[in-house]
């Protein structure tokens, strides 16, 4: 979850944009450290798992 600027994102778009940019850059930095094959395998497992859990 990202914190919004005081008063809400609609009141300070520049601050919210800076927060989003920082968050996205940190996420991309983390992803760049993971081997591409591992990312593909994780995505494949995640997609193959859709609908496999029973809800009671």
C-alpha cells in the first residue's frame, strides 16, 4: 500500500507521482535482480494455479 499525501492524492498530484515513481523504481530494481527464467516459471505456476483452490 502506498501512502497518499496529506489531503489525498487528488490534492497533490506531484507528490503522489513522486511516491509512485519511487515505488515503481524500487520494484523494478528488485525484479532486475531475479533471473528471467525464474520469473517466467513463477508466473507460469501462478497462472496454472488459478481456480485450483477450493473455497468452502
